[in-house]
C-alpha cells in the first residue's frame, strides 16, 4: 500500500475526457483492485464438473465431487441469477456445511476459494466437510444489474442466500460455518450480530472494512462529495466505461496492483492471472460494484471502533477465527491486528500473504481453517 496518494476527481463528467489524458486520474491509492481470483476452468470428474486448478497433494489421493448452480435472488424488483459451486469429498455423510464467500473487489470470484475448498472437503479427519462457494451479485459469474450497491444490499443478499429454503444451504441452520475474506467477512459478522443469520462459527480471513479511497483520504464532507461524483461518473453511460477502463479495466493497472499489495510475493503474479482478471472486468455490468466499493459504499462500518464492536457483540455466542497476514498493506494490517485479543475473537493467527492469502497460499490457509474446525466443530461432526 502506498504511504501517500494523490486523487484528482473532475468537477463534472464532461471534463473527464480531457482530465484523463492529462493525469489518467492519478489515483495512487491502496487496493483499488483488491483480492481477486483465477480463471474459471473445469475438468470432468466422474459425472460432475470440477476446476482444473493445480490440486494439492491431499487432493491427488482423495476423490471429490463438484457441481455448479444458479440461485435466484429477488431484490428491489430485480431477479438476479447468482452463481455458486458445491464441493464435497467421497464421504458426505454428516459433513459440516461451510459457506466460502469471496473478498469483495473489482474482479472478485469463487476461484479464490477453490483450492481451499477442495483441500478441506478431501480431508478424512474427525471433521468431514462440504463446501459451497458463492459469487456476490454484481461480481464474478453472477448477474451484474445496475443496482445501487451498498453494504446493506450485499448483506441482504447474504442473508437471503443463507436462509433460502430453495437454496444450496437449506436445512443448515445452526450448523453452518462461514469463511469470508476482506469485506465479506465483516458483512457476515455484522449480519450474525443482528441475528439475521445463525452460523455455528465464522472465520474472517484478512478482514477489512474500509474501501480503497476512504482508508486513504477519510470521510470528510468534502471527500464524500468527491466520492459521490466519482461514483456517479463511473455508473454513467459512455463516460463511465471510459473512466472504468482507465482506473480498473487495463492489464497494466491490474498487474501493478497485484504485484504491489494484493499478493505478498510479486513472483506469484503471472501473465495468466493478470489476463484472467482483466477478462472479468469486461463482463457486462462490471463497473457497478467497483464504483460502490472504490468509494466506500460497501463499507459495513465507518470506523475501527465500530469494526471491533461488531466482533465484540458475538462474544460468547459463537467461535470466531481471525486470520491476519504478514504482508498486508500497512493500513489494512493495522485493522486486522486490532482484532488480536479483541473481544469476541476466539483465535487469532497470522499466515503468509497480503490481501488474498486464501488464493496465494491456499494450503497454509486451509490448514489453519481445518484446525479451527477440529477445535470447535469436531464433536458435532
């Protein structure tokens, strides 16, 4: 993460074309393209589909089944097709149900959790698991309608998806375990605190609460006005796509962001990763959620105090694991580390990585998550 940043927002959409050619909107801030995912590729396994990501040694000797599906989320007069995947091991009887939620970002997708999911469901220890990974509406392979996205909208989706009688998590009430990254983890904790959902436990992996611009420039009334202008311009026809292409949808920007702070090791950022992320930014409606995320509309809280309070409200109600990372950007790591020994946090661990450890170091993250399941769910499996 940069220690300093410069933000130029044009005074009107009409002035953007000239401004972009002068400064290319010198937006040198932290994760504007936060944790993202690898391309969607499948190989045939028995009669079901499974990703072709390089398997871990555990998976080589443990068959698993995977399938994909669409669930319809109804919101504000819109019917949104939401993409999800289900993964389970060879013995699904009495398996613990896990929901894995991708980190909210410009190119968020289920792929970031696939290797972790396949590793955990293939294990034959005292806790057997099945995993569901879901794409957020407006991201990944889900529909991307032009909604007024904010944290409440995303929480509404999560609550409906978990509680739906016709969804993949039906009948998991009270037994569901949630693994979430970044903002996704914090939104899940917030929903649990409201008792809108009732998970058995939650694991927050590299949890965050502040969008890329607010974490650098703050939330003064002047900055909020600028964020609103930027958000509106990104959503506008024609000029919105042009701005989006400058800020987000170009391979050089994606590679730079990944190498500087999304991944801890720049050598892990390959041309194929950059290309796949770039392709995600070209999907119809791709700019609507980034417009909200970048400007802080998806932030579930407004301060560290509120962030800690969310976790504190779950003290004694369920086990909570926080997975921090050794190489996270300075500001993001400060928020993660604030949860160490915080009220409501049952266990705090640190793993290699930056903002997307579940994708960059999946086997290390899977090991910590499985230990947590053994410690708190073993007797129930």
